[in-house]
C-alpha cells in the first residue's frame, strides 16, 4: 500500500453506536465502504490497541481507533499563514471564529486553506494528537457554510475532556438561523433520529434506519413575511442536525443547497446558520466558560432586507 500512514481517532459523537465500517467512512472521509471493509478484514484496524476484524463492531464512547491507511499524498495538513479570529486562548485550548466558506480540515477537494492549516501555523506543535495529522486539535466541526464558534484542543488531556463533555451532551451550543415559513409556536423541539438518507447517501435524514437519536430545541427571535429568525440549541450533535431537523418540520434554512429549495430566495449561497454561543467546562480549572459571537455582516444584511 503506497503512502501508508497510521491514523488515530477518538470516538466522536457522530460515530458512537455506529458499525465499524460505517464509522471509518465518516472518520477517513476519503474511503468507500468496500475499501474500509478490506482494511478491517486485513487486520489494519485496532480499537483500544486490539485488532478488530469484525465490520459489525459497534463504536463505543472512549474507543481509541487506529487505522493503517494509504491515501493520496495531497491529503495532509501543513501550516498556512491564514488570519485567525481568536476569542480565547490559554495553554489548553483556543476558541476561534470560523468564517462562512472555510472548511474545518483538509479533505479531497479542499486540501488546503482550512481552519486546521491556520491553527497549525498559529499553534506550531502545540495541538492535541488524538485525531491524527489531518485534524489535530479538532474536537468538533461545523459545516463549510456555517459560521461561528469552535473549540480547539492544544493537548490530549484537554481534547479528552472536551470530547467527553460532547459525548455527555453537557456542551452548550446555540445557533442562529433564518428559516422558511413561520413556525406556529414561538418555541418547540424536534426529536427525530438522524442517519444517512436511504435514497441519497450524500444527505442526512430523519429515518428509523441505521440512525441515532437527535434532539433540537428552537425558539423564534423575529418573524417576517415568509421567514423567521430563530435560535436553535443542540441537545445532540449529529451531522447537519439543525438543517435536517428544521427541514423535516417544514422550515428549511434559507440558502441551504441540500435541504432547502433548489432556487434560494435572494440568491443566497450557503445556509444562513451561525454558531453563536459555545459553553463548556474548562479541562484544567473546571470552571464553566461561555462565549458569544455576533452575527456576521452578511447575516445582518439579510435580516435587514427581510425587515424592509
């Protein structure tokens, strides 16, 4: 196998309870199911330092996954001098603002210019190693066209603490969004399991098939003629959760190219979704910290257009 490297991952929330082969597709992001099944069958996958050759193994909280995997040489992360907006930094972690349009970590089609490239330049070698060379320090992610707050772990101790808080659903994550159609009530919640859309593997969906529990609470902040400005709070952290849940109840996000109308209102590109509040217990001090991010200029401009 050319360009063989060993990748290590902690079990992220989005793969807990998932079958091993499906989890590896999510974690590696470059592999087909048949490819990772061959890796498993050939003994290239270890969990908690034990060789696992059963593709049906279910990922559990605390699992440490190691994979020997050959992938294109371009898929690596190098430091790049990209401006970072840092809200907080100490020896354990950073809290940064990711702009809309920036990918969190390198992947096929986005080999550079990512948040990881910027963080590597800023932090040098002071990042956790738990998620390997492609995602150093990355504890959680937000979509490319979602703006807002992310926490970055500088060491493995901090990473494990923050990942455990995510797994236990004790992290505060509040988002602002603009949705189509007016909700009938000023507040509500969506409780629907999320998994891969059986009809389109590129999408997520509320489905009873191979899914995991997902809960989103929301409240209306402002109403317009055909749209509403809402705050959504995650109780779980599934892929595309807010986008999927709001579309499921008839309120897709404005600008969402995957779950919304094919021709977006006002030609907005990318979902109007902002990770505005992030709160967690500090890994060393054990104090609760909460950060708030103002809406980006583009978001505010869309709100003003809707108000007019």
